C-alpha cells in the first residue's frame, strides 16, 4: 500500500469542487429517501384496507340476505292469504297473545333445497 501512495500523487480538487460534490451527494440522498418513505405507508394502508374490506364484505352481504328473507317471511305472516299463512321453505308457529287484535308468529326460514340435475 505504501508503494501505491508513492506512485500516485495527491491531487487537489478544483476550486469549489469538494463543496459541489458534497452538495450533489446530499441532494441525491434527500430526493430518493422521502419518495420511498412517502409511498410505503400509503401502500401498506391501501393493502390493509383491501384485506379488511375483502374479509368484511361477504359477512355483510350474507346478513343482508338473511334479513331480507326474514322480512319477506314476516310480511307473508302479517298479510295472510284467504286460505291461511303460506310459508315456503320455512316454518311458522302461532304464539298466544294477551290481546285479541294482536297476532304473534315465530317464523323460521330454511334455505331452498338444492336443484337436482
């Protein structure tokens, strides 16, 4: 290593060259890091939001479908046809009521049977 130091002379940078080099390096370092750090939390947040929605949405849709089926069954029970209450794919149980003009029904719906092919 000593021989190499003797063979290569020390060169002085041109006037202001060292300051320009340091400024250029500082400018590159500050430009690249914030871009990476800026997008990382936004990307992680978007991925987390997509994951949560994909886990949450099917449950909401299923609850809405069950609520709609129960609402339909209750509407049928509230407005019976001339030949009595008709419930398809379910069961209705008339419960006693303390008032003469009040009807109470317990309604349970079952999923329709699978179609045979």
